[in-house]
């Protein structure tokens, strides 16, 4: 899927995205499909206008509502991990946030299902994805701890906020052979890759990370 960054969202050419993709390649991201999606994506439309000058830095940025847009390296790393065994047909994303990770996934897989508990963020993300002409994303306003059972099972699940422990509902919604990429922990967080083999779940620790908490319960 080609994204005409210059004309579809205006203001910046794809050059900034290409420079960011090269930075990530230098940081160890190897999957060319992921790097191409990063290069084609206008990250500046996913951050507050006052921070647009920092949009192509390899850093997390605040987006309001106590949330952040993830560091591009982490977005790329998580995307790379779900593609390691082939391209999944469907991906569940927990935590739409700004929609930036969603936009990367939408360029890589056939269908993305994304759950966000903060209605204002969901609305803004939907508008940005339309601006990029990405229409293979379904969104739900709900509790990420519960996943999206009616749309499962999912061949891959990405969680963009850190629960204190792996939500049981997400394990149940992972297809056999599927891959769950999730940061886990409170004061200290580790990015985990969990693969399902029947009723068994194999866990691999990837690296230390820092995410906002995955908040369960009442919706905002």
C-alpha cells in the first residue's frame, strides 16, 4: 500500500520519514516492510502541532489525556516481531492512542482491529487514518483488558500500554500459533513476545521498555 505523504496530508514531504526509517535501521530494525511503512508515514500529523518539529525524532511524545505516542523504534520493533513468522491476516491492537502504530500496522497486514478506552483519542486517530487513506482498520471504544472477543481469534496482538500482568482475555483471543507482543510491569517493564501452541503459551523477554499503564475499568 502506497501512502502519498506529500499530497495526502500536506506540509511535509516523505523525506523526514525516510530519514527516520534510516535512523531505525541504524538502531537495529531489519524488516524492510516495517522500515518502508515508517518511511511512508507522516508522523507529524499524529502529534500536537506544537510538537510537530519533534515528530521525526526517535522519541516518545505526549499527545494529551495522559497518553503518549510511542518511540518510533518501539513501534518498529513491535511491528517487526509480529511479522517474524509471516504476515498475519488480522491484528488486534490494544490502545489506539494517536493512531500512529495503527497506521503502521494497516500498511503491513490485511485487517487491524483497534481498541481505545478514551473516546477523544479514538476520534482523532480515525480522522488521521482517513487522511492517510487507510480503510482496513476497525475501531472499538472499550476496555483493552477485555480485548475484542467477537472479532477473534487473532493471529497477532499488539498492546501499546503496560498491564501489571498479561490479561487472560488476550491470551484466550490469540489464535493457535499466534503472537502477542506486550509490555508488562509497573515500575519496571519488559517487552514480551508470547506465542501460542495449543493450550501452551511460550514467553520470550525482548527488552526493557517504558509505557503508560494499561488502565482497566471505567471508560473515559
